[in-house]
C-alpha cells in the first residue's frame, strides 16, 4: 500500500460560483434575521418576557415574594418622597 494521497483536481468554476452564491444567500438570510430581532418592538417583547419571567414561576404562577419585594420598594420610595416634601 502506498501512503500518498491521490491527486485532487481543483474545483470547477461553476462549483465555486455555486458555493459563493449559497454563502451569500445564507449571509443575507442571517442579516435579515438579525435586523428583525433588533427592531424596537422585538426588543420590547424580549424585555417584557424577561420581566414577566421574573414575577412568574415555571408553571406560570405568580411569585408572591417577588411581587412583595417590588411593592415594598415602591412603597419605600413613596414614603421617602412624602417625608422630603414635608421636611
């Protein structure tokens, strides 16, 4: 047996052009997808899902401890503003 690889023939011009065309089409599709994900509406939807996910568990139920934390923070801010106005 010989250890030398058989000589390879260079790809045909048509094959190279087809590869370039396929790569270009894939790039255009990727850019279109990225543009769609970066619209203000898409960003807002992702943010909304993130916030909703923080307040709900994996079954969709509300996490009362997290709602209570936010409620306490809001109440604290309101109380501080009232104290500052009176003082």
